[in-house]
C-alpha cells in the first residue's frame, strides 16, 4: 500500500516541470490526483502516464488567473473524488520585465494573480472539506526569491512569492490546531520551462548545475507523506554548486527600459 492510499490531491501547474513530476509521484503512492493547468494537452499527457502505470487521475484545464475558476477546482474535485486531502499550489510564472523601474501594471498584476491570488482562492475553497474531516495538507511552491529578492527573480515575482510564503505561515498559525498543515517549499534554481521567460534564458551549461523538477517534486512528496502528527512548515532546497550569473543579471536590470 502506498503512503497516500485513499487520499485525493490537487496539483496545479501539473502539465510540466515540478507539478508534472509531483502528480506522478503522488499517484505512485496511491493518491487520486486532479491535475490542473492552463493547457489541456500537457495535462492529458500526465493523466495518460498515470493511468498507464495503474494510477487514477483526471485533468482540469483552468486559467488560474481567473480567481473564480481557481476556486471552482475544489468543487470539481469533491464531485469527482469525494474529498480533498492535499492541495499543491505549484503553478506560477514571472514577468518578462524584472526591474521595479520598468515593469508595467499588466505584467505585475498577472504575476500576482497566478502566484498569490490563485493560491488564496483555491486554498480557501478546499478548507471547508478539510476542516469537516479534521485534517488536510496545503503545500505551496514558493521560491528563494521570497527570501532573497533581487533582479534575477524580479520585483513582481519576488514580492508575490513572499506573499505565498507568508500565507502558508499564517495558515499554520490559524488552523494547525484544527488539523490543517501548511508548507512552503522554497527552491532555488530549477531547470523548468519557467526559465524561458527570463530576459536572458540560461544556457545549457548553466541548467546542468540546477536542480531538476523531480528533486523539488520529491520534497513536495515528503511534506505530503509525513504522519499527520508532523508538519514541515518550510523546506529550502538549492543547487549544490553556485554558478556565474553576471551577464544574465545585467540583461535583467535593463529589460523593459528604453535602452533595452
């Protein structure tokens, strides 16, 4: 029997990268998984992989920048599988323009809608079911940018990820006595598709030094499979080796300016 047998999990941003690997790991451990993301095709691919391995999953294509649509995932999951035991708020993106001097309001708002508004709306929506059964786990993928904000992550992303980190701390403070566990997973650089949105996407030799999606997914799985008596409030994971970022930082500083 897997460590998550009988559990139901929602994983956002599950079409690629960390979310995809986390969804597959959850299914291997026996969880029924609702995979969520903007594009249907990658989600269906994940579902097919899970089902081929003997697991159970369904896809829920959703634009998580729509708060009402994000909240509706909870009801869909309960209608489909009867409950929600684990929520993994993993979806996220950063702005192309990183500097507070040049980022435009539409980019700023988009980053906040996906990285904190969707986290708030979906977390709030799953809580009644969790509280009715006296237990539930909420895991949110934050970022090292929440601890060490700077131009590489960008002003909007750093601020939004700090908000999601803080929200998990507040959730523990408020509801841990009622059986709700909350975790902020705080990774450094990971070789995922989000890197393509940087002003200067890292070259292959740089990506070789980064963590891989399955590394962070394994940390998420650890947080979800701890005994109910234990909560990992936050977990910081980074690449073992530092790398040179000077050229990338310089490009990020001027992206969006008239000189760029």
